[in-house]
C-alpha cells in the first residue's frame, strides 16, 4: 500500500509566547478546531505545548485544510506523514511525501532536524542519506539547497519521525474566546462586520447587537444583519445576535432634539443600551466599526460626546483604516456583497441633512434632559430578542427576550 499523508501538523505562532497561560490557549484552540471539524467524525486531535496534530484516519484532507484556514490562533499548518525512528522507514516516507504532493517541483532539498539525540544519525547525515535516496528513486528531481521548489522537512522526535513538505498560512491571531467577550455593534453596513472579524482575530468572543426600527426599517434589512452574523460564524463558531427594538427611542429623539443634534443623541442612546446589554451578558468591552473622520459622527469631537455615556472600553479596530482597505477586507471575509444590498438601516432614515461635526456636550445634555429617555431605553432593553446561530449545525434558535 502506498504511504499517504495521514495527519496535519499545526503550528501555533504568537500564543507560544504566552508563558504559563499557554495551556488555556492550546485547549481553547483544540476546542475551536474540534467544533470546526464536526463534519469529520473520524479525525482525532493530539495536542502538546508547541504543536498540534490532526490525525486524519481516512478523512479527506482538502476540505479540512479549507476549514482550518478560518481558525484564529493557527500560524501555519502542513500535511504530514509519521513513521518510526528507523532510517529505511524515514527514507521511504520522505520519498512518499514528495510523490503525494499536490504539485510537481523540479528541485528539492532535505532539511532534517534531530530533536531526539538518541537517534544514531546526525542531521547532516540524514540530509545526505535521504537526499541520495530521493535522487535515486526519481528521475526528474535535482537538489537545490538555496531555492528549492520542495523543502522536505524531516523531524526526528521521541515518539517518531515526522515529514512535511509544504506550509500553508493560517489565519493568525489568537483563538476566539481566549481574550474574553465583547459586544459588537453591528449595522448592516460594510464596516462593522469587518470590525467584528478583527476583534475575533484578537481572541475575542463576540455577541452582536443590532438596532432595528420597524416599520422604518424592513424585515429585509434585518435579514441582512442575520446573514452577516451567519458569515461571521465562520470565524466565531456559535454566535448570538441581539435585536433591539429601537423605533420609539428614535422617534422620541427625532421629535425632541433639534435636527442637527439628533444623530449624536441617537448614537448615545445606542451606546447606553449596548452597555446595559453588555453588563447583563457579562462582556467587558464594546466593538464598533468606526473609522476616524469617515462620517459626521466619527470626528473626534463627536466620538467624545457619544463616548461620554460610559467608561466601558470601546474597541474600534478600524479606527485608522482607509475605506478602501476596509472594503478589501470585507471582500476577503465575504461580507461585502451582503453589506452593499440596498436595504435602509435605522440611521439612514433619521439622519439629518447637516449633522453637527463638532457637537457641544452641554447642548446634548440639555436636550436630553428635557426628553426623559430613560424609560424608553429601559423598555428597549427589556424587549430585546436574541438569536443564536451555529455555523456547523446550521441551526438558528430564536428567543423572545435576552438570552
Ligand atoms: P457601518 O459600515 O458599520 O454601518 P458606518 O460607516 O455606516 O459604519 P456609522 O453609521 O456612523 O458608520 O456607524 C458607526 C458604527 O455604529 C457602526 O460601525 C456600528 O458599529 C454602529 N452602528 C450604526 N448603526 C447601527 C445599528 N443599526 N445597529 C447596531 N450598531 C450600529
Ligand atoms: Mg452604517
């Protein structure tokens, strides 16, 4: 029987610097990978301090590789073969690893590492032995140690020898869940889904919050947000979406606050509600899609007045990005085409023609005092409904109330 790639070697990258917390990181990564690969029941995951192996046990490697590319916390991974610490077996395995590669090369080199110092051959002896064997057994390959098409890496460890030929880049970042939890303010626009993606990349678990103002915003606008969260589950696994009924608050602001200040007040109300939901869901931060200077509410003056309602950390992963960069990233994570669907969002309808770019805090406070928004905010919080979406099972569960 011909030898086949039987496992995938996973390298962690950044989290290896996390000292004694490493176990937490590794265990979480393992859980996230196991969840991602639910559809492949025969795989087994072996994990150690510095690397992980997915034993394929006959499961196909291509679809598994595609799924691994979306798991944060993986620096790179490679198809691998394992054999005994025996020179003849190692030579055969290295040859098989080259033959089983999905592409052809003209040149190769062998890079052997002897981690197990009991093994009787030194690294340079191994390079020579294995290289000679490959040259004898193939007719179109030559050695090129400086820029080979194929780098055959052979690692002799205590428990056996591993052979890999090609590295595939992982998504990088930290495993989702290892940095704690934050609420993502998710509109139907281009920016906030990208902000959510970047927050998850830094290891945050995300719960999305969306403000919905029927009948001014349609069911289709809501569906758009549901579809965006579903896309984000590619990275986040199981995710919650809280839908806040915002019509009454918005109407009260629209009627009671002068037009040029209504946008600022609306944003303050959104942030106040999100912060209350955050407290109930035991999250520690709020993520938004704001980018400095992009629109009227995103000047430093506006942010200052909006932010005044809470001292919870507000994370703005896009703060310094250009719109073009954000669009590129939205395309990369496949949220762009959903975001550009034309359905109105709750702010576009109430957006004043000339919102203040340099709002005065005293004025905002004054207008809001007259309004007595608190009971309306309270009601919106109490009437918030939660959906839970699961990437791997495809299930959506809806809860009448916060969950
Ligand atoms: P986006 O592309 O994310 O809609 P934007 O460029 O349209 O952002 P704004 O409309 O000023 O900018 O919104 C700034 C941020 O406020 C959004 O990125 C999002 O985090 C939050 N936000 C805006 N509208 C809503 C909404 N209806 N529900 C939840 N969050 C919202
Ligand atoms: Mg928007």
